[in-house]
C-alpha cells in the first residue's frame, strides 16, 4: 500500500491527499487538483532517513 501525503493546491488552496510512490527515489510529475482540476507539479524527494518529502507548485513556477 502506498503512503499518502496531504498537499495544498497552489492554485485554489484546498488540501488534497495524494499517493506517494517513494520506491523509485526522487521524482517530479504532474497531477491534476481534485478540486479545481488545474495541473500541480509534485516534487518527491527522499530525506536522509529514507522518508519521502513532498512539495507542490504551479506549472509556471518550475
């Protein structure tokens, strides 16, 4: 089972839960907001303890 992270949509500000697949290491991908349907760039990193870190930003902020 994949862990979930709660992020705030950078467009509408609503909090949404997204599944995080940290098995492939750090990654960047686009996921649509479940509320406003705008594209969120999700950046997943792995910290020193092996735990995923997640940040979300607008497409034009990349």
